[in-house]
C-alpha cells in the first residue's frame, strides 16, 4: 500500500483549495471529487468502490486506504458540496439584511444547486440515510451548519419584534432548511421545476409585505 500511495502522490500533487474542507487535499480531494461525480451520475446505489475509482481514474484500494470505506468517501463528497456552497453563499447571506434580499438569494442558490447537481447529491445521500441509521446521522450532522447559519439570520430579523420572545430561531431555521430541501428534492423527482419556481416567486412577491411586521426590517428600509 505504501508503494501504491507513493505512485499516486507522484501523479497527483498535494493541493488544497479554498472551497474544500481543510481535511480534503491531495489524493483525498481527488477521491471526494470522484465520489461526488459518481453520486451525480450513478446515484447512491451505484456509488461502489469500482465506480468511484473509475470516475477518478485511480486504484479503488486508495478509497479504503484514505477513508476506510466507500460510505465515508461518499460523506467526504457531501462535505465537499457543503464547503463549496458555504464558500459561495455565506458572504452574500450575511450581507443580506432584508427579506426581499434573502428571497432573491434563495432563488440564486436554488438555480445554482440545480446546475451543479448538488440537489441530486444530497437527495441520494438522504435516500441512503433512510435505510442506514448510521449514515442518516452523519448526513443530518452535515446540515447543522446551515441550520445554525439560518438561525442567526432569523434572530437578526426578529430582533425587537413581538415574535422575538415567542419563536425559537433554531426551530424556524430547521423548518426553513427542511422546506428548502424538501421542495428541491420533490422538484428533482418530478423532473419539473415549475412548482419550485412558483414558490420562489411567492416568496419574492410577499417578502416586502412581511417586512412591515418586523421592526428590524423597517429600520433597514429607513437606512
């Protein structure tokens, strides 16, 4: 295995990129990229060691050497998706201070998730987690940073309102993330984005009206 690893390192220089988790670099990143490609093209059921290795043009023994199992390599692919989405969207999310801005950002994220195949990847991993409780726990854990991010924004929006003491930002964030994922995955299964687009239109259309109920939004408008 040492000789195999040395040969692979000669072919693939160690590299780290800004939109990948620090733990994924060099050969590990290459395997995660291959696992991501396989999930998009073959689905969870088809993401075998052989298929992942074929997608990345490397020896499948490397998957077990670096990750211990195919399942962990697939989770690394999900980590890669999450890191890329966070890198791409977190700055814009933090700079958005009105519901209208957030509604527009949701549309952008939805479109790019579709284009990049991220909805497919997450849907496949969720499907795998339904029949494997251990995997399911790992998948849910990778959604927590997004729930926390949304909870922070909900807390900001509700500040000074009657709802601030009535509503748990963490619960609202959980509901928002669950709704977003559910709509995306159902639209993917239907092969038709019309209803998802209609819901996004609804959000953009009524965001200004809902803003009038929140002091933080009225203050933002006055600025």
